[in-house]
């Protein structure tokens, strides 16, 4: 019984993403939303933007729990990539 509990605890710790990883995923979804909007696929853009907001909120909460409040950037603070 103790072995099963220990395995579950280790598996849970390994599966948890840090706030930085969540913020990176949020940034990817934000970029996908921008690409979909530029292709005029507004439904996909809205879904990707919602996912980006959700992941950013999780990253902020996780950063506070980790004690790193300064490290999380707001998506509006991230400069947009220049388009050719």
C-alpha cells in the first residue's frame, strides 16, 4: 500500500508543469491565435486565445505558489513578433 502511494506521489510531482512551462504554452496559444486571426479563421483564433488566457491564469497562480511573482509576464507585455 505504501508503494502505491509513493508511486502516485512521484507520478504527480513529475506531471506538474512549472509556471514557466505554463507561460510558454500560453504564449504558443497566443501566437496560434494571432496566426488564425490573420488567416481570418476567427473561431479558431477565439479558441486559441481562450486557451492562452486559461494557461496564463494557471501560470500566475502557480508562480504565486512557487513564490515567484515577478517572473510571470502578462501577454500584453510580450512584444509581438515582426511580420515580414
